[in-house]
C-alpha cells in the first residue's frame, strides 16, 4: 500500500520532517517515491514551518495513497493557512 507520511531528518534535538510518498513496507526514513513537502516544528521568525505541494498530494490520493494521521493533521493545517 502507498502511504503519505513523515520522514525524520535534522540533527539531535532539532527535528525536521519531510512529507513523503512511500510504500508502507519501507522504513520510516528509508526509500521513498516522492517528496511532496516538509514540516519544521522548530521554525522561528520568518522561517517557513510547513509547505505541501497540494497538486501532488491530490494526485497521489486519487491514485489510492493513504495519509498517516499526523500527515492528515498537517495537511489540514496547511490548507487552513492558505485560505486565511
């Protein structure tokens, strides 16, 4: 099954997550098909904390990809930011 989930990067105590499309059997930080965004929970000041390529997200969902609960929460938050 194809899933959309977060892959952790960054240094110790400084997390950075990529929003990736991958096969559910792959490891969390392992191989992925496509990177469709990022989430930086420790972004400060004018730094961008969240970005999602909504066109690619829509494409993958139309082709059967399932989102993890955390990815779904972040996408919902991003969509709300774009409207406001």
